[in-house]
C-alpha cells in the first residue's frame, strides 16, 4: 500500500481542514496519522496518507493545486518507504519544562536527549505573554532505552537548575509506532 507524508502551512482561516481533507478524499486517500496546529496565526498540517494505487505524490499535489492560491497554502508531499513504520522506539519519557524563557532552551534540551540516545517524537512549546508566572512551557516526548532514563534525568535536572526552570520527567512503557 502506498503511503505519503503531506506537510502544509497557510495563514489561518476557517475551512482549511475541510478543503484539504475533502480534496484528499476525492482522490481516494485515507488519513492514517495527523497533526494539525495553529502557531502565531499560521496553520500547519502534517499527515500520513494511505493512497491506494498511487506510485507518486503528483496526483495528491494536483488534487490540492486549486487550494494553493485560494488558501495561500504551501505544500510538500513525499513518499514513505515500505517498512518505515517498523521502527522500534523503546521506552517513552514525557518531559515538562517551565519557567523563564531563554534562547536555546529547546536546543539544549534536545542535545541532552540525543546525547542519551533519545529520539524526540513529539514537542510542543509556548512562550506566553509577559508577566505570566511561567512564561515558557515546553512538553517533549522522547523514546530511549530504559537504562538511559536515569542519566537523562540527572542531565535535565542540572540543565533546569542552570536555566532557572522546573523540569519533570515521567516514564511510560514502550509502545509500537
């Protein structure tokens, strides 16, 4: 079965999800996985599509072509190789970081996770309006070997102290992708 990833961004307005998903349905695509988000007025979409009988993303791109101008949509479609979803993730850890906003916080947290052999599978961050008690909030989900969790915990705690932030780490058993 052919699978594709679709990545799109557009200035936010009502009807983006309806228009994109209807166009995909019209050419026979099925949504297997999705993430849609609004960031500072920009609506972003990442989809994994099951596309029976398609050998390239051209049909998908052509189906969405009328929306490019109408919605000011920027679009990228790429094939997902067979077996790409057979990845063994390991244990999941959920990391919550909040406190004062600092440039480079995400990069430093990501480097610490990577140094422990971790793979970030989800990341959501927000900087809120000035004057808030916790102006920066970061939620990460990472996959890594169970025996690497204690080392990551120590590293993240030290980093949080250095940045004047609070960091919590919670473990969950491994799950298939």
